[in-house]
C-alpha cells in the first residue's frame, strides 16, 4: 500500500496528543474507578477502599505485563521499519558509511595476492 508524506505537522500533533492522553486517561480511569467503587460497595461486594485500589493496581500491572510480553516487540518493529522508510536522518548517514567502508574493503581485497582473500 502506498503511503503519502504530508509533512511533520500531523505527526507532531499526534505525538503531542498521545503524550497528553496518558494524563487524561489516568484522570478518567481514577474517576471511573471511584464511581465503580461507590456502586460496587453499595450493592455488590462491600470492601475497604484500599482493597479496591490494590485490585485496580494489580489489573493495570497485569495488562502492562501482557502488553510487554505480547505486543511491544511488534510495535517497535513496525516503528523502526516506518522510520527507516520515511526520511530517517540516520539512513542517509548509514548508507554513506556503508559505501565508504565497502569501497575501503574492496581496495584492501584488491591489494591481497590471489588466493589469499
């Protein structure tokens, strides 16, 4: 599938939005958890607030572990491939270095007597 380069402005907006979303999500999670605690303790299972908080922390830690084990490597792989394809400043540097070292290696190999390479 062909990708379109629309510049950096959209990527910058998305990156900033993602960074802010962490805080917004944490606030939203806390508010939802508080509401869930109030509803659950009144009608379903009475429990101290600290037990409820420990359960929520355990759920979040379990989700983080699953994310780490199952999908983090795949995400980095895709990000690296996209960065390599789309204007990665390191790509030009590495390709230039590769040409220089390949030329130097070829020069060294040419100076070796036949059968010694």
